[in-house]
């Protein structure tokens, strides 16, 4: 697309943003892939429309306020990237744009308070646990609260699972095959700490020593995707210090893995850009790592037949191009039949804090995904991201479905251990 963007004036993000705008040929192949086009039905709520809006703001031809409602409605699901024949890297445009916009936009006091509350709690498991316990007391009042507050409360379970304290090191069982470090996540440690325990159990049983660096912090993806560049840089730098030289850095939350892979962009133009690239190269989803490592033996036959629907988390399938590995792992389990979901490419509406920021669209997408799971005939739905798992659980319960919602690695652990 022709443009008059002054990349130098923008700073370190100028070049990748200009490249994303320039490589868009306006063909519209991405429209059908975009969930917000399906929901809102306007050109301005498509990838192509948003690219034009961002281009015009960057050129100075459009006021920021006119573009923001459509850019705020973007899930950041990146479904537009694999759909694009010109290879537009939309992620290099939307998150830097949000970071630039944050310095210029006016937010209401209510919005500022909500953002402050989210950024003070969600990335910090101890604070989030306390906040979630307090919030669960307010659940009976949920129907009387405004949309975003109601959405926050509805996502919380009526009781939180017991907190699990992670050790700094877990020894490999049997012959030592490798040493990895685990990015333990934030909200996931509160909402479903068993996911980390399952990850550690599978890895150690497969001969992998697991380190859990104590100094690690939130990956910063939540901050980055809502335009808080300062916080995202701070989290990224702390993790660059925290993770040692190991064979791989393992993530079991799609959003975190994709977030670390964006460190080179977050730290672009700083002295840490090279180190960010090194860490981004070493970070890997648990499903990819296990597939590369290979099964050390057969998974025992349980005698049960289970139909599993696999839901692609956007930041795994689109953000990291990982979709076949988790499916192959599940198919290795004797008795498992894997089924595909209708409109599988559509986001479930969780998307970081989107549930809170855009509750109506998030709710509609979540309900559609839960209905697709129910139509699939599956007894279990698997995914690789805590946000998706929480969203699916909430909507399946609302629809009175008894379908179980599990992380891929929990299903694998249960099959290996015979639980
Ligand atoms: S498919 Fe790619 S090139 Fe075509 S309009 Fe969408 S972003 Fe632009
Ligand atoms: S990131 Fe998702 S919601 Fe945003 S433009 Fe791309 S496909 Fe649409």
C-alpha cells in the first residue's frame, strides 16, 4: 500500500510498522478470517480496514480518536496473518500502534481505574489470588454491575484451586536427556496450578530436568497488547536476567510463549534487543518440545475410548504457527479420537483482557465456541492456553454442558500416569 509514513519520526517501531503497511495490497483475503468482521460487519473492523486507519493516523491524515474504537475492538488474535497471501505481519503494526496511542489518548477515570486494577493484579499471582477471592464474594451481585465488571466476575470460578508452590529444580527421572527452564505464568498459577504440575511431571518422567527460575516474572504480553509499553519492557528485561542458559525455555500458555517471542519488538532499538532475540529463539511451547524430544516409550492402554476436540489457541496457532504438534501428542494416547471444531480458526473471545475491555463481542465469540464444542460430540475439549480454557469452561457451564475442559499436557500426564 502506498503511504507517506515518516518511519524515522516514529522511532524504533517505525520500520516494522511501515513495512506492515507497505506489504498490504488491499486484497481482502483476510476479511473472512477476522472474527470482529463477523461480529461487527464493518470494513473498519477488518484487518484491511484497521491497517488503513493506522496508516492514516501515522500519516497525520486522521485523528487518533476516530480510529481508536475500531482498533480497540481488534482481538489481536492474528487470524489475519496466516490468511494473508502477502505476508503482512499485522502484529508488528497493532501492538506498536497501541503503545504509541496510549501516550496520546484520553481515558475516562473509570477506564483508568480498571486498567490500573488489572495491571496491579493479573501479572502478580499472589495479588491476583487475593483479588480473585475478594471478587468471588461479589459474584451474587454480578448481574447488577456494568459489562466489564460483570465479565471479570463471571470468569472467576466459585472457588479457587489450592495454590501450588513450585520448587526451583525438579530432577529428571531415569537417564538425563536435557535441562529446560519453565516460564510458570501468572494468572494460570492461580486459575489452574495443576497445568504447571502436569508439565513438570511429563518432562521429568521423559528424562528432562526442569528449572523454575525464582526471579522470573510475568511475560509482559498482557501489558504489551493493551499498549503499556513501559511495563512490557520492564517485564521483558527482568526475564532476560532470570532465565539461565538451558536447552529450551518452556511455556504452557500460548499467550506467554507468543509474548516472549515478541521481546525483540518490545525491546527494539535498545541495548537488550540482541539478548531478546536469543531468548525468543529458545522459547518453545510444551507441545513442540515434547514432539521434538520424542516419546520414551508407549503410553499405557487404559481401555477407555475418549473423543477429544482440540481448540487452537490463537497465540499458539497464529502467534507461533503451532497446531499439528498438540494434535499429534493427543493422537498418541491409546483410545483417543480427535475431532475438529467447526469454524476452528475463530478466536474464543478470551484474548488477554479482551473479555473485560470488549465484553459483548467476547461473550458472543465465547458462546459460539462453546456451542461448536458441544456440536462436535466430544467428551473433552483440549487447548494450550489458560485464557481459552477459562473462557470455554465458563460458557460450557452456562450452556449446562458437562464437557470437560483440559490443557493438552494435563490429558497427556493423566494418560501416562494412568490417573
Ligand atoms: S490479506 Fe493481507 S494484503 Fe490482503 S488486505 Fe488483508 S492484510 Fe492486506
Ligand atoms: S488480529 Fe484478529 S481481530 Fe484483529 S484484525 Fe486480525 S483477525 Fe481481526
